[in-house]
C-alpha cells in the first residue's frame, strides 16, 4: 500500500491543483478548453504511438486482458440498466447512471499506469484503451438514444466518431508500426517523447479543472448507485475474471486500474448532445473522482495481493 500511495497521491494532487487553479481563475477560463484539446488530440496520442510502436506484444497477454476487461464492462452495463429500473429513474437519469457506471477517465488511467508500472504499464494501458473505448461509445449512444425517443441514433455518425477518436487512431498507428516491424526514426521518436512528457501533467490539471458538482434534486440514489457500480463492482468483476483466467500481476493490475477509474468528461458532452441529464452526469463524475482517491488504491492493493506474480 505505501508504494501504491506514493504513485497515486501525486496524480490526485495534480487533479486537485487543476481544480484550485480553475476556481481561482488562473490562468483564466480561456486556457482550459484549448489545453484539454491539445492533450486529447496531440499529447496523449504521441504517448500512445511511441509506447505501442516499440511494445513486445509477443510477451503480452492481449486476449486474456481483453476478456477480463470486456467481461467486467458488459456485466456492469447490465447492472446499471437494472439499477436505473429499480430506482425508477426517468430517461435522462438512466443515461446519467449508465455513463457514470461504464465510462473511465483516460488521462487518470494513463498517468496512474505510468506511475505504478512504468513503460510496460503504459503499453498495457494503450491496449485497454483500444479494447474499451469503441464498445463503451457504442453502448452509451445506444442507451442514451433509447432513453430519449426524440433523439435518433445515427450509427454512421457513431462509427465515424469512434473511427476519428484520436486515442483510437494513435493506438492503431502504434500497433500498425509494431506489427509491420517498423521503428520510428530517431528524431520523430524523440519529438514524440517530448510531447509525451507533457501529456500526463497537463491532462491531470485539465481533469481537475473540469470537476463541478451540479446535481439535481433527488439525485443521491443515482449518485450512490453509479459510484458503487463504477468504483466497486466493475473492478471486482474484472479482478475475478483476471484471477479465473490466470492473468499475471501486472496485467491484472492494469485491468483493475482501468475498471476502477472514475468517469470522464466525455460523458457530460454526450449527455448534452443526446438530451440526457447532464447536470446529474457532471455530479456523478465529480463524486466518483473524489471517491476514487480512496477506492482506487484499495482496488489495486487487492489486485496485487491476489493476482499471481509472473
């Protein structure tokens, strides 16, 4: 546990710093939106391309990792739909609960993977992103569209948005270079390395700056349910599957990490686009981020205790 806290506390301190900077209006509201776009479209893709292009995939448990992640995701998605029905939420509330239960904060995941597991952890994190993001986007659009009959789900647009996702594209480029046996030119590799070093701190500051508690009346049951599903059930299910199929400690740690991450601001954006309860969505994301300071180290500690050493 001390090692986990040593790696994770600086991550959360940067998130807290971003929150404080935004509340104190430094360096100003005009800074944060471009900073997040720069991180999303340039800095994190540079990190992923460089990491995946040089990864030793023959040594990585790609299939079993994907099975553990997808098994936990799908089971949690079903639980979220059942929970929304039991709580008698309206369509917007069901959409907020669902997104809060399945989406994850990529910035926090990559930063934690780098701090905890080094370069190999970042590579496995890239695989987790490539596995989870397409399916999560499709599931969220499907559920939110179903919950709001006035919104028509344009599946061509959904497929196009997933195909244009810069993180997915970066994963595909890195994987393509690797499988083709190509290596980045030295100057390109060093340029990407410089960009990658800026990705984690700026991304975490942007996460903190985006936190905002704007719930709706009567939202406490949905807040509690979404947080319990995302921060407890999802990682426990993924850990159980990891143990069942025999993932080693590192792979199981990354699987549990990405299962236990709090929600992401992309949920808020999609909620506004598809007529879901975006205020409840924002409140869920903020509460989950705060709670994850405690739940994430516990989930990773449990994974480290139970998963076999390689």
